């Protein structure tokens, strides 16, 4: 029983580390967007997305589809930042 509890704690710790790393990725993207001069709704969307991820619990993050959907959302936001930057620099 104690072995199971230790294993669960380790798994929870790994999931929490993964969530924290993902939050860092979102923060980095937002910083890059801001530095590139991107403003308005896109920055607000990045803030809202970060807030949403920060409030996910480990059991939700453990589900592959939740991680996949959030990773997909980060990719979409990254592309939106690139498009916004490109449109500003043209």
C-alpha cells in the first residue's frame, strides 16, 4: 500500500512539473509576442490560456486528450503570434 502511495505521489509530481514547464512555454510565447510588438486580443488570449492551464489539476492533465488539446492550442497561438508579427513588419 505504501509503495502505491509513493508511486502516486511521484506521478503527481511529474505531472505537476510537466504543467509548470508548459506554463513556462506559454509565458515565453507571450513575452516574445509582446517584444515583437503584438498587442490587443492575442495577448489577452495568451493570458487567458495561461490562466486556464494554471488552474488545471494533475488528474485533468494526466488525460492524453487534455494534454494534446492544450499543446495544439499552444501551436495555434504560436502561429497567430508569427502571423501578427509578420503583418506588423510588412
